[in-house]
C-alpha cells in the first residue's frame, strides 16, 4: 500500500525553480513530521528539509538554506518543497518521508518510518 507519493520533478534549467509535492495518506500526514531527502548516483541519501507535525518548526540543510521552503497543506495532506536557483548539484532523486519523531530535527533518514518512491530532478545548463 503506497503511503507517500511524490510529484513535481523533471527537467529544470540551471537557475530555475521547481516545486515538489508529496501526497500522504490522511492518517500518516496528521501524525507525522515530514521530510525531504535526495540521493544522487554514487552518493548517500542527503537531508534537505523537514517540518514538524504542527508546522511550527522547520529545518533546512545548509546546501539549500535560503533558497528552499518546506510547507504543509493540511487540507490536502500534502507537503511541498519549493526550491529556487537550482544548480547541477541539486540534480538527484528526491524522496519524501514521514516520521513520528522530530527530536533530531528530522535530519536523519533512520528517524523516518515511511518513504515515497522518489521523483527525479534533472538540472540542465
């Protein structure tokens, strides 16, 4: 049973913007802190951003801070990741994840219980 479904990836020109979305089941979304990670070929999964269940706390990786925004849409059980000024290092498979804990700011993949299948982001020059 698919619990998290990402969308919004694709080809983006360097310097451009995109918005990724992750639709979750109502039960998971209402009880979870949400996070975004990415993984490029040959690299480890990297934390991007997270938001607490209440929406009151958000955490960003230094690599995207200042050019990314994570937001929850509680009416649609969806979490979005808006990114701007994309560069080649942003090209990766982006994953959405859900966690019952937020004690470490949602930075660690091992804290997450549910994962989506990922959406590919390719940055062209």
